[in-house]
């Protein structure tokens, strides 16, 4: 068995740490060759000490010199680099064959695209990268000739439930009619709309079933996360948007489903633990121990499913509109949402105004065809500028 050489973009985050947890249990299968983080230097240093990658990347020069000092003190010879271009170097120069794309947000796009072009096995957690660049990213995967394995639990579940020979081409849909993405509905599913105005970042980040980074936790509360996931599913699986459905399933046991022409519905179930999809992606097509406890069906009181209330979750509605508009609309949606969520988390933007910021950006900027990286990065920058000035005008 060849040992997989793994680069982890975003190794200090929730997905990154879970990935290292799976890898730690399988030293005969996986070798870590590159680790990257933005600012958590001490955590990254501890990871380097344990996994001894060839390359470690941080955001800036100050972080790099702090990391170098910490590693030299332990006689670790990892090469320390910094800045956005170094993330690409971690993918292209570390000798990796597998890249875990687990940076949060648009910052992950360029290195993830580099992994696609270089023909790596791409384990995609960074859904924002695909939402921003859709067609361009899928094209890069095709040209690179690597394997794209979804790590987002819903998409990983669908991937597991699709026929082996399924492809994006409708001729190869092999009886698949619909994809059903499940959503917990987040912590405020049952709150009356009047109570949402005073939601704090701490309340929004306390997800009932999953432990995740702060940005995706807020996205789960607003259900923008599910909206991004609908767009992600559209690009990954190539079904028309009206065949991609969202179901509220508060127990987070069924991670998603595929409905077939003959009346069958296949579901993937499990504990809400990201190590299951991560282990699946790392070892595919084999199955390895993920360190996840068994699902005990007899201890589950019930599994329930319902339609989402779009009036309660305007962000989900905005994502559907952006998906239908196409072109750079999803890029604009994503960028404005990143600005709004950061403002909610760090500078007191009221929770209910996250959706307003996104709506304002989508109303202000006309989408254009998303045919090059340059166009996409320009749309991203423009949407950030529009969203930021709207945030400032609200807070004044
Ligand atoms: P997180 O905030 O816990 O971790 C993010 C990682 O990215 C950290 O290592 C951080 O240092 C790095 N990073 C952040 N900004 C960066 C920048 N500008 N440049 C370089 N590195 C940067 O986030 P997470 O919860 O691990 O989520 C990561 C991605 O996976 C997101 O796209 C999220 O939507 C997706 N995802 C996460 C989960 C989950 O359970 N956490 C589930 C499904 C999908
Ligand atoms: Mg998900």
C-alpha cells in the first residue's frame, strides 16, 4: 500500500484538527507533508512537532519568525513560509498527492484551485471556494485529472449514496432523480422571529449537534450554510437546481439522501462527527477506522423531517436566488456573507442584518459571466467593498 502524502490547508481549524486525528491513527497509510494556518502559531508548532511536515505556512512574516523560533528550539527542520502564494507552494512543492482544503472562506480558493489543476486528490471542505468559482473549479479538476471527494457531511453522504458510475452527464445519472440535503435548522430553528434581533455571537456559535469553526456556525444558524451547500451540490453532482431539495432534520443523523426513479431513497446515517467523511475521503475507496462511535438506532427517540420556512431563513432564499441567477451571483453572495458574518462576530452588526447586507450586495451588483479567475476575484472584491460600506452605513 502506497503511503498517501497529505497537505492540509487550514490544519489548525476544526476540520484540520479532525483530519490530523484520523491521520494520527493510521501512520502506515498517511504522511503529512504540509500544514498551513493563518494565526494560531502555537497550535501549528505543536502539529509540526508531532507530524514533521516538509513545509508549514502561516499568514505573515511575524507569525513565520515566531514559528521558526519555536521549531528551531525543538530541532524540527520544517521549512516555514508565509503569505497567500506560500499556500500554493504548500500544494505544489511539498510532494503531496492529497490536499485537504479546509481553509475557511474565499482565502482558500487559489490554493484549492492549484490542487485541482495539479491533479491532486482534493478533499473539499472549503465549500466557499467551489461556490465562488463553480464551473472554473470543476473544469480545473477535469483538466488536472485528480479526484474530487466532498468532505461536507451532506455531500459526502450523497457521494456515498450515488451509483458508482454516476457522472455529471445526465446520461450517467443512472436513475437518480433528486438530492435531499438535510439541515439541523441550527440553534434558532424554533425561536419566534421577534427573538432573533438580540442574538449574540456566542448564541449563534453554539450549534446543537456539531462543533465547528465560528464562521460556519453562524452560517448554520442563518441557514446560509445550507444555501451555500445547495450551490456546492449543484456543481459537484450536476443535477438541475430544482432537483436539489433541503429538509430540516433536527437530529442530524441522516446526513443526506438520494431519491431514485424506482421509488428507492438511499440515506447515509451516522454520528454527527466530521471524522467519518474525512476518513472516507482520505482512504476512498477503502473504509478505515475513523475513531467515531457507533450509531445506536435503538437509542434514538425519533427522526423527523420538515420543509424549511424560507420566511424565517432569508439567507437560504438569497442563496437560491443567487444560484438561479448564476454567473458571478454566487461569488457576490459568498463575499457579502463573509463580510456580514465577520461584522456580526467582531463588530456588533445585529444578527438580523446579516441577510440585509447580502441582499444589498446582490441588489447593487449585476452578476456577469464567471469565466476566469480574474473575473471571480474582481466580483469578490467588489462585493466585499459594497457589503463593507453598507455595514458601516448601518452602524453609523
Ligand atoms: P475554522 O475557522 O475552524 O478553521 C479555518 C482554518 O483556516 C484555520 O486553520 C485557519 O488558520 C485557516 N485560515 C483562516 N483564514 C485564513 C486565511 N485568510 N489564510 C489562510 N488560512 C486561513 O473553520 P472550519 O470549521 O474548520 O471550516 C473550514 C472549512 O470547512 C469551511 O469552509 C467550512 O465551511 C467547511 N466545513 C466545516 C465543517 C465543520 O464541521 N467544521 C463541516 C463542513 C464544512
Ligand atoms: Mg455541511
